[in-house]
C-alpha cells in the first residue's frame, strides 16, 4: 500500500474530523442539513476528501432501502458517516454518489477559530 496524500482545503467553512482535525469537506459542498445519522444531526455533501470507504452494506433507512458504505477519517480511522452507492426508490436516486457526515464527529474549523 502506498502513501496516502492528505488534502488541505482553503477558505472559510472547512469541516474536519473532531479527533485529529483532518480536513474533510467545505461548506460550499453542502446539499442539505436535513438529515439524521446514527448520532443525531447529519449533513449531505456532494464532495468530500481525506476519507476511506468500508464495505458495501444494504440498509433499510427511513427513506427506503439503500446500498451504502461507511466512511472513515483517512488519518485516525474514526467513523464519520456514509456514502450512498445505490438507492432503490426512484425519488431517492439523487443521493447516489453523495456523502452523509455526522455532526457529532466533525466540526467547522473556521467557526471555532472565529470565537477567539
């Protein structure tokens, strides 16, 4: 296995792993904040970086059956959410190829720095 390069995101609104502070997503990639994950509130993103995906899993969710893969922080291996591989309901197919990040395990770097 080769060396994994870590991407560093620029600008405001950077979401990072709560444990190791690795950049994961930008606020500009948010599609919706109206999601619930395993730990509470979650956000749907169109694009993320610095994660690795686990095995595919067929899950029954409130919006129907989906094939998903859990995603983990590339640096510390902490669970941060999941990605939609396939949606079986026609009205849910817009989620395919997108990512859910759990608010409990990520944080907005810029917002936290603006407090100081």
